[in-house]
């Protein structure tokens, strides 16, 4: 999550890929019931947790994440992932 820009990716368990879905992220992050369900971590920790949550699919690398945030990128299409 890029807090400053308000961008974040998440694991879409239904489609099996990393997704940029700002509306869903805002609903999750701004929901008082979820305040204890997220925390700031370093990249290494995020990678370990992401692989556990996704069933082994790595987080996209930094370039892949930036590409997902770029204007015109499709939130509904599969996104590039890092090494698997």
C-alpha cells in the first residue's frame, strides 16, 4: 500500500491474482471493524505474508506494482507477479 498516494494492491482470491481495486481497499481500510487486521511491515515481511495468503504466488515486483497503479491500467485484468 502506498499510503501517501492512496494506492494499494490486494490478493483477489476469487480470480487468483494480485489486483488494484481502490474502491475495495478503501472499504476495507476505512472500516472500523478492520482496524486490527492490518499493520505496516517491511517488504520482506510483506512478501512472506503475501505468499502465505495467496497460496504461493509472489507479490509483484516494484515495477509491476507501479504499472498496476498507472493511469489506464485495468483493475480487472490479471496483474504481473514476482518470481514464483
